[in-house]
């Protein structure tokens, strides 16, 4: 029995689409029963062709893309004019972003910001988006976009 791993995304109704890495056969299964396990999100699926794959379930609504891109974040301070700080974008999805700042305590939870950076693709695609800070841990910040990004997947495929 061959074994490999495959990644799948969970939908809101606890359904997921699993595709066999060997033959491409696809099946939709209900994964609610897997949430009762201690290792919820990982299970083995056996295809009709006999191939077994370890399935890693991604519970995020939108796929996350990992990379390093230098950019900046513009944030408004209570006193004075808006400040700009250098950042390194660590991951990006349609709904949000994770980035590192050069100094800790630069941003605060629920603060409105504007993120800008450039993809390292051939066209030097520029990204600018309004967001709200949701989590700050030291120099690492997670923010949620004010509106969904509809073209992140397309940009990520052209950037690689």
C-alpha cells in the first residue's frame, strides 16, 4: 500500500473534496466525525485505485500563500500624522495577511492600517489594501482586510 499526503480545504458545511494524487479520482466526504478526534484535521483516505493518502485538512476559508516580501504599513496615531513602518509580509490570503514589523508594539489591535508591498513577479505587481489589525504578538501582526481580495490566487501563481 503506497502512502503520500494531500491537502484539502474544509467548507462551511463540513464537506471536503479529496483528490487522489495517483489517479486524480475525486470524492466529496463529510468530515464532521473527524472533529471529535484529538488529531482533528488529519486522516487517511483510501482511493478506489488502492492508493492511500494522509489527508491534511485546512480549516481556513481561503488558501494561505507563504512568502517573504518587503513592504510598509501606514497607520494613524492618535496624536499627530500617520506613520509608516517597514514590514515583511509572511503570508497572505483573500481575507487577511500576517507580517513582521521591525519594532514591537508598533501597532495595536483594532487599529486601521494600509498595507503595501510588491510581488516579486516579472511584472512587479504592486499590492495595496486597507485592513484592521486583529492580533499582535511582539513583532508579528495578523490583520483582516476590509474587503476580500478576489485575485490573490492569480497573483500568487504569477509571482512564483
